[in-house]
C-alpha cells in the first residue's frame, strides 16, 4: 500500500511523521512524505520518499521580542503570508498526489488534501499532532490559550472557530475548482466528514491527555509518533566533554521560532545559576554554557536537569519521554495547550507566557524546576508510561482497513 503523508508546516510537524513513516515501511507500507524543501533530508534519512511542497514556513513562526505583544499590523501581515503559504502547499499537495498514492494521511493544516483525495478516488485519513475537534474538555487550540471557558463555552467557541474563516479556505476552494469537483466550502466539508464519522488519528498519548468523553468514535489516540533516530549521528567531542565536566545542565531552545537571542538566554542562565545547553544561537562561549546546533532530543534531553522550550507538540513530547522537568514558554496556537498539560501532570512549574517573559522571571522558574524533586519524580512516571506504548500499530491497522 502506497501511503502519502501531507505535511506542510515546520520541522516539528514533519519529524514525527517521518518517524512514523519509517516504522510503517518495516510493516510493508511504501511511504512518501510531502513537505517543504528544508525538510527533505529529514524525510529521506528516515527512508521515506520525499515529495516537495513549495514554500517555507520558518519565517512565519518568529514572534515579537520576548515580553512583547504582536500588533494589529503584525497579525494582518502574518495572516496574509500564511494564506500565501497555504496556496503553495495546496498546489504542491496535488502535484505530490498525482505521483501516486493509495491513501493520504493529512495533517491538521492540510484540509485541501481531502479534496485532492476525493478527486483521485482514494481515502484520506487525518493524522494530527494536536486535538482540533470542538470539545467540552478544552478551549480551541487555534486560540493560543489554555484558559478554559467551561464545558459549554469550550464546545461553542470550538464549533464557531471551526465554521469560521481560515487561511486554507481559499486554497481548498481553488483546488476543488481546478479538479472539477462540486463547490463546497471547507467548513461544510469538515461537517460532512464529522457526520460520516471519518477517521482522525492523533499522534499523542492518553497518558498525557485523556481522551475527551465527548469525542466521536472516529477520533483515535494512537500514542506518540516518535522521530526516527539517526544511526549515523555522533555527538561532538566538545559536547561530550561539556556534559562530563559538571552537574547536568539545563536545555534552552525554541525550535523553529528562534524566540530568544543569545544575550537573553545568557542573562537567564546567570539568573538561574545553572549550566546550560543553548540551541538556536551560535558562537556562545562561556565556561558553563554550550551553544549547539541540531542535536537529537532523544539523546540530549535525558542528560539534562530540565528542559526549557516553547511547548510545541514534538518538543513537549520529547521532554516527557526523557523523564526530566519541563519549563514551558508557550508562544502561539497549540503550545499553551501542551504547556498546561505538562504543568497539570506535575512534570514542571506553571508555564511562563511569552508575552510576560523576562530573564528574571524565567531564571527563577528554572531554579524552581530543578530544586523541587516532585517535578522530576512526576516526569519519570510519565516517561515510564510512554515507554510501554506503540503508536505505529493503530495507524497500520487504520491504513489496512481503509483499503478494504
């Protein structure tokens, strides 16, 4: 069976799918992944075929400076650029599918993949890294807040947002027109898929987020889809020497968002009084600080005293898998949701909202994370639960069933 994964977005959107694709291939599936060019090596190193989606989302995830709010013009510019990106992604999705597929797995920002699948007469299954269904259990993740509005408010606002305008509406409409399909809005198509109980697989664990009682039966949690470890990767001699030369350091990094500059990170480290590994800044040279490039989280995080990050779905999962305390600094979309989950599980202190961020506050919270033993104990317990799960088998079963 030829599986095509449609994955617009950042590295955090692609890495879990590449890992899943690698494991599916050991089960007899042939997997191709459509993603932006910057992620091509990530896909091919996992043993999957790469198909290009034009565009680059990296410049769309750099927020205002720490402690600042995005202005109205900033948000309007952002939405316009996001719409342009989705147009390119939709075009690339059609081109990728025309190269051949028996089933499509579409992430949460690729609804046009369902339109392409409809035209080609093949099934499409959702493959999401965050809960997007309107529910009484949580506020809409697209709002970028974890503040509950109560069961009725959460469900109502989630339903309203799902029915409202989105950056991928115009691309979906254009693709339907190009393919000669009947006119149908993206919200209407989604309502029809829900009514038909179409399947959406979620690549996270019920040990971290219990399945909401009001989810329909077609919504499934499979467990996490872990990125594939690169068997050829080796740590540098400098990194090994740094890790051996003192107590476990603290990791500070913000993935694709590159939210902090070097001086902000260094001042935070001084305030916390810790050794630190900094990702996303280059050339930092201090006795108790090491700046790094791309290092596998599954190797690095277990050696840390704590991890400080934006609480993106993949990085949050990696921290929990490592069994170390997490300090979350959520910035947008689903990050506040995951940050709140980490805190509610007792695996780290209360999140530090990005718009309230300062070196003094962040340094104090880091000290709290590494000096209160309950955070480490709770993180280890979660890691033990995650180690027993297999997120690939449910996906394989769903793919096989789709071909019947």
